[in-house]
């Protein structure tokens, strides 16, 4: 899809956790396990350096505990999620204090039929928003820009 960037920014009525998001998204077909059978996650640090890590599905509880640790609240953390039936996924990025969460469709991004250079943001909204209502979703902003 060229040099385009798409994302959806969600706001919540109260702080949320990676675990809470994954718990409501799993019944809707989302998983922390990507196509290749691994988990990818990111932890920012005080120096604003983003470190990405790979892990195995059997360590999911430990990964979620690390991402949701109180020591990481001031920093951005992220977990890649994948929708097996949809054949796509992306990055759930929780910003400091956890009331703002971004979703970036970075794994096999879905294009709009007939306009494939554009991201099918409607598909992602339909696949995410109903589940996120259960953890206090207040609103969202979806956008796509050419870089």
C-alpha cells in the first residue's frame, strides 16, 4: 500500500491495561499469537527508546504482566495482535497513563476493494469497536495519510 500510514486512536473513560484489551478482543477473533506462532511486544523506556521483543505463546501471562506493570505506566507499551479469520493484524499501542490506545494495521493490512492503496479502516473499526465498548471506550479517531 505504498507509503501510507493508517491508525485508529481510541480514548477510554478510565485507564485500561493490555490484559483487559486482549480479554475483550479474544472472543472477537483477535489473538496475541501472530501467524508465525510468536508474540511480539514493545516496551518504551525513560530514554524514549522502543525495544521490541519476541516471545512464545506459553509466556503470554508473563508478557502481559510486564506490559501492565506499574513501573511501565509512564511509558508507551505495545502488543501485536492478529485476527486469524480476517488474515490481518497490527499493533495495539498503549500510551502513558493508558487512557489513549492506538491501533496501527501493520500486519497484512487490508485494502479497500477497488481502492487497494487505501486501508479498509471500516473493517478494523467493525472488528475492534464493539469489543472495546466493554472496557470503557469513549471515542475514536481513524485516519490515513500519505507519508
